[in-house]
C-alpha cells in the first residue's frame, strides 16, 4: 500500500512539473505587469489638485470684454458678470466664482438644493451653504436690463445646471481612468501594500494550490489503485489531508489575529451552537462512525429505516445505495439516499456485514399430509448441504472471531432442516448460512433443485 502511494505521488510530481511551469509563467507575467517606478507609491499618495490652467485641460475660461467678463464652461457661456461689487471688479468676481464652483463640484456631500439665493437687503447672492459664489450687482442688472431677483434666479438655474453636468462628466472621467492599465497597477500596489489584503491574497493563492494538488492526486489514483475500496480510502485520506493542511495554512497566515478572532468566536459560541445544532451533532456522528467502527464504506446497513450499501461517509451525511422497498430479494432500487450522521445517536443501526460476513436465511416448503415426510426432509437436507456447505466452513471461522470480540455462545452454523405440522400439512424449514450479498441467488438455486427432486419422486412428495 505504501509503495503504491509513493508511486502515485511520484507519477503526480512528474505531471506537476508541467503545471508548475505554467503557474510560474503566469506569476512572472503578473509581476511584470505590477512592476512600477519607485515613486509610484509616493505619486499615489499625493493629493489630486484640480487643474485650472489656460491650456486644453482648463475647466473654466474667462474672456474680458470691457467691464463685462463672460463665464464660459467648455465653450458654452453660462452668464456674464458686469462691473464691480464691494470693490471687486468683474474679472476678480469671475475667478472667485470658478474657484468656489470647483469646491462645490468636488464636495462628496453635494446636494443640488444646497445652491440657493440669499437676499441681503437689496442685494441678491448665489450661495452654497455658508459660501458666497457670486453676488448680483447694480451694474449686472443694468446691463441685463432686469431686476436683481430675476437675474439671481437666472444665474441660479445656470450655475445648478453646470455643476450637475460637470459632476457627471468628472465621475465618468474617473471611471474611465480606473480601467487604464497604469491606474489598475497603482490600485493593485495600494491593495497589496495593505497587510490584510496581502494576507487574503496569500490565503486565496495557497488554498487554490492545495485544492489543485489534492484534485490532481485523486485524478491519478486509478493508475495505481485498481481495487475500488483502496482507491476510495486513499482518495478520502487525500481529501481530509487537504482540509487539514488548508486549516493549518490559514492559521499560520492569520496567526497574529487569532487572539481577537478567538474572543469573537467565544462570544458567538452559544448562538452558533444553537443555530448549527444538527450540523454539530452530525459531525459528532461522523466521529462516532469513523472511530467507533460503526460501519464503513462497503458495509450493508439499515439506518433510520433505510436499508442499503454504504457508498460514502461524509462529515455530515452517509450516502447509501438503497435496497428493498418495492424490489424484493435485497436488490438495488437505483435510488441514492443520504442519511444524517446524527441518526446513529437517535436510533438503531443494523449492520449486515461489519463483524459477520454472513446471515442465516430460511427456505420454507409445505407438503401435503400424505407425502413421505422423511424422504422430503432427507432430500432438502442434502440440497442445502451441497449449496451452502462450503460457505458454512467460512461462517464457522467468522463466528470464532466474533466470540473473541463479544460475549456470545456457540451456535450451530451447519445447515439444518426441521419439520412441523401446521393445519394438517408438513412444513419443512431449511436454515443455512449465506453471504449477505447472495441471499436471492442461493435461495433460487435451492428452490430450483428442490422442485426437480419433488418432480422426480414419483408422487412420494407432494406440495400442499
């Protein structure tokens, strides 16, 4: 067994070299993509200032026209400022407006309703919170030939429209920048620089590698283990080993955070135990099944009223290939049934094959009262001896092993035929040991031969 396991592992490693080369190539490509200048992190940490230069990246343009200065956004004039207010000439008022608009647009808590008209006596101003964006002056009203309240309302509508449009444009531009390779690279560097993110990434890569190795080993098992039971056993050992290695790996990666995690889990233990009661009991049932030798894969059992052959024992459920139901003679129904492992604690578990690989079965035949009962009994005894006599020797050895394990008395293992009279008829019962998988076949052989003997008895033996 050990030699086969080593051969299996050696064969896997020879195939694994190819997979390792592929993984290494992927990692090299990933590192090449992630390689950034030494100043990448420093540049990432710099505050982003809004550009207000006079080239093509300019957000707002101002063009002086005498005492009037129009406010132009992306080639579109939104309003015109005329004259001075409070000692500030038109150009200065426009610069103040553009500066304040930039801060409004960049405000993450911006609400359109925050931009409003404030009336200070005879003066109207457009404000955002406690900031004054621009004030409507007398020169503005004269140049536009309208009243201050109407002009303030027009300016308010124009400013709101440009702020909302500019916020949308900038959000779209930021989203586009996020998908650029340079930006993605910088964001990945920032994420990987975070210790928690780095640990999560290491955990994911490590777990994927463990799962990949476990899967590859289990796929290669049929080459080295031709017996299904051995193949299943090694597969299960590999699976649970992967679980254990993964748990140890996560414990090492998050070793310095286990203390606080233990406190949290301790506080939540009561609630978790109540919510997962059935799951916990089923896992305890798995331990009882595995270490208590209740049953194993290949045994024929009856659990919670379901009879079948065990084809898998999981942490939570046992999987059975069902027998019986509408099919007679202990034959498969074709249904796969999963029974919770907790069932071993709440009900009887019948095992047809754990300690004894045989069962006692019976064949009952009724004969008319005028039959030769002794002749019939002799023929029946000879038939069961010939059919099950060889197997009786194996059954005797199994019974001796059972006596060493349990306190049981001697029992007759050899086939036995008994006779009684019921309702004026002879009733012959043949009791014999049989393999639990061969009950139907052996019974068919006995009845076939018995029928032939009755037909050849020239009427000495008659069925009732």
